[in-house]
């Protein structure tokens, strides 16, 4: 046992049992059977790819989720992102994400066809200063390494935004309007390349 684990023992985020962030019993309740949806119309998509009729210049080509957002995952992400900001959970979350995604044939096809660059959704500097890390960046780095993909942290959040969770569709669009720019220096080398945007939660 590591010294830190002895001084600050890990507890299950759901049942508080000492040992791991998710105990065996609570892990059994997790589901990797995610619903594949078109992110534009929110209707079922056979492979997670945006319907041809929904595609447009500014639409996302498709969305892949790894784990169903149930009680245990909700508690895990909350403790990861909010005080006391347990960044150590990044390894567990990336492992769960990897296991969920590797089972999806459409996702594997995208990796094989495009070898995309993984790019994390950035935090605003004020929130980064408060939290000390960007949860999407930690996740993106670990997933890029696991899949053997290039990783590029090239997006900048220009202003603070409200959490997307709980907002209506139009409110989400307005909330994200003009919230990001691309770092002109860091973008060199990844222009005209397929990308996978990485975030911890899909709304």
C-alpha cells in the first residue's frame, strides 16, 4: 500500500467502502451499453455517426460515449471535477472510457481509417486556476497513449460558460457561442487532420 493510500484511503464514490474509488459491488452496476445517438437530432444512430440529413458545415460528424451516466459514474465525475478535486481518478476514468470505447466497432473503424488527433475541450483559465487541472486533458492524454494516437491541446476557452448539463438545446448553443478559439502556434502540424474532441461528459 502506498503511503498516501494509508494516510488518505480511497473510498468507493457510491457506497464509501474503503479500498478503491469504485468497489467490486458498485462496479457491477456499471453499464457500457450506451445509446448511440445522432448528436444533432438526438435520435438513435446505428453507429454513433451523425445522420446524413443532419450533417452540416458546423455539425459534429459523430459522437462515441463509453459508459452510461448512472449513479456511480455521476458520483465519480463529481468527485473528480469538484472539491476536493481528486485528479488521481483520471487513471480509473480513462480505463473505463477505454474499455467502453474499444467494444464499439464504429469507433475502432474511425481509428483505423483516420488515425485522428485527440484534442481535449479546454477549461477557462479561472476554472483551471481553481481546480489545478483540466479533467478532459488528463483523460485525452491517457486515451491517446492507450490508442497510440497523437494528442494536441490546441483549443483555448475565451470566456467562462455555464455547465451544459441541465440546459435546453438552444441554451446550450448560446452558452457555447464564440467560447473557443484555436491556438495558431499549436495548430501547426495538425491542420487538415481528422480530430476526436475529448470531454468527460456528453450532454
